[in-house]
C-alpha cells in the first residue's frame, strides 16, 4: 500500500506488516522472506497474534464448566496462541481500497480445537492508510472476529518499531509516554498477579515522557508489561462484547535523533510495552546504507526495537477481575489501532 508518503508492505503469512516506510525510512523490524515466520525464528515481527495474545497461565482455562488444555509454547504457559498461532498461518487477502484510501483485508478461519481452543473463529484484520481532516495520514489496523462457540479472543498487532530506522540499533534513547496510571505486575513467568498497581514513583511510570532506557536497569528482565488504559468513567475499560470506548491516546514515542514521532490510539483495554529484551542476533531484512547500497541483512539485537501491543489483559480468561476476554456467538470482537506519524 502506498499513500501520502507512506509505503506499507503486507504479508498474507501471519497477516504481517513486513515494512512501513514513512517518507522513505523503514521503521519496522522484519524479514525479506517468509521462511523465518514459518519456522518460528521470527519473534512475531509485525504479525497478528492470537487466538489470544500474550500469556495464558499453565496453558489451561475453564469455560462453561469445561476445562481446556492448550498447547504450551512458553514454558508451561501458552504465548500468543500456542505452537501455531495466527502469526504462523496463511491468511486470505483481498484489496478493499477506496479512492484515496488504500486498504487490504486479510481473513483466516481458526477451526474448532485449533491449539486446544473451543469454537470455530472467523478472524479478520484490515490495514488501511487513511487521511484525516487535517490532511495527515494514519495507518489504521482493525481486527474483528466472530465465533460459533464461546471462546477467549484477544488479537494483537506485534510490530517492533524503531523510529530511527529498522537498522539503527538500540531504541533506549527513544522518549516514551504511556497514557496510563496503572499496570498489571507479573510473576517470574510473566503472568499477571491479578493486581492493578499505580505506576507513580516506580520505574513503570511513563505518564510523562522519558527515555525508554532511563529506568530500564531497575526492571528485572526489561519491560514486558501490560498497562491499563484510561477509562473516563474511572472503572476498568470495557472488554470483549461490551460497548467500546472511542479510540483514545495510548502512547506517544519520539526519537530525538531523527525527529520522528508516533502516536498510538486504540479502543483496547490495555497496551503491552515490550522493550525487545529477548532479541538476540536475529538476521533481518536488508538495510539501505544511505548511498543506495543494500547490506545483506540487518542483525537485530537486544533492545533494537520496541513493541506497543494494544490488547485485552494477559491471562484474562483466568482472572475474573480483568476485563472480559470471552467472545460468544452473536457478538463481534472489535479492536482498532491508529498509528500517526510526524516530525518534531
């Protein structure tokens, strides 16, 4: 897709955003072919993850009086849908562009019992480059799903960003603000404890802009935490099947070196901030050296990209106090992300 200075390269493999050039600079980590996505080498670069994003404790949940055992792929837990989640399957693609709005719709049918989940789910993701009233373009990602049996759903878009350019190294000097006063602390397996904790006065406080690396050393293992997004009513944000809030600002990021900045808006209840802690010597796509010469590949290492994954709360299917994560027949799962880019 190409429009208003944006060039987005999309893949039917994993419904992935493989590249996004904003005024000629590609700012997302990725690969030049599908092999790493199929083999599991890819750490979910740019993919849609599901049926349930993030972790489900002990790869188990109960629903409707029945206990379901899922495929474990993260120790004893299920991560991002299991061994073969939405990121490792082939989606059907359809050009749904309209005049002035290039768009691609991808669909996938997740069969009953896939990875241990109940119900057949029809999942859809639509990427579009839309122009607002001010003339500025935005990348809009809309995820929807329906089911024929009750099942947990929480799809997420798992792009790794580097606003200086995908081959520019660590992002620790990027300046981040997250519109959240609370987060969900985790145990040693990165499973939420069930508590909601105020971020004020902790290394998790990004209410005011600060460098990603400013307090990183104080967070064991690095940032990989869910933030509770604001609800004007003061209560927890709505979950699956409930009336959504309009997309509101979840986070803003600025790279002082290049001047590039990004705002992220969403209607999801949470956003996972991940500081690329597990990236290690991953051979990614080629990079332009600036003189038109392409290197053979970029090597992505620790903290070379960050993720802001809007989502339902991790392990919500096992935490009754978290926003609802169960989709029932007749309801529609609906999740929107809006990325706006600019310079400052």
